[in-house]
């Protein structure tokens, strides 16, 4: 599977342009060797195709595959009331020669935990991974900064302050943490 290398350093516009270029070169058989040998984490979204979840196959040297399913509405119990809430299923396939399921589960739950420490009122199940977080939850820029810093500290990743505004949604944050750390390689 071809990889977009250094994706964590790109803006959304640069990612889109790089993706279009990668597609074209894939169709024309003009991929670079390192695009086939240096990928680490795959994030795949099958939700836009209507699938609820994906159980992916990892192609070495990649370490894991994070699958994003379709956003759907479920009943959410909120104290004594029940209300509709948006949820998304996130799956993780991991190469157990490099990491394990426990590490992957910790990574996914870490994100939810750090949000809960800063803003316990957040209904994490209702967050859309692709939309900017601050458009979905009522937190100020300082709390947003604190959440990102806590996730970075917990994964051992140094996120420059200038990069934090570019990590507007969870999908971008997952890509960045995955690319910048050995989090998935720890046992």
C-alpha cells in the first residue's frame, strides 16, 4: 500500500495535493520505492462508503491500521434522559511482532481520557473525527491547547506550539502522534 510520507508536516491542502499526486503516480506505475517501504500507520475511512467498521490487513513495514467507520446515530443515555448522539466505530489492527493490542487500546482510550481530564462535559461518542474539534465542543483555545499537550506528553511526542492549530481534528492528531512517536512500537 503506498504511503503519504511526512503527512504530519502537511496542511490539509498539501495532504490533498499529495494524495492526488500519489493516486496519479499509482495509476501510472510511477511510485517511489520509499512510498512502498516506509509507511508506519494506515488510517482508512470506510464510513464514506457506508461501512460501519473495517478490520484491516497490515502490510509490513506498517505497524497498524486505524479504521474509521460510518458516523451513525444512536440513543445516548444522559442522566435521566435519552437523546440522539452521533458515534463512530474506530477499529485498530496491529502487527503483533511490533506492538500489541493492549498498546493500541491504550492509544485509543488515551485520547478520550485526556479530553475528559480537561473538559469532562464532552460527549466523546458524539465527536466527528473529521470536523474541527472546537466546532463540536465548547472549549476555549487554552483548554484545546492543554488537551493536545497532555496527549503529546502521554505518548512522548513533542508537538511544537506552532503545529497545534493544524491538529484541528482527531484524524489529524492520530496521524501526527503515529508518525512522530514509537508509541505503537512499545510493549
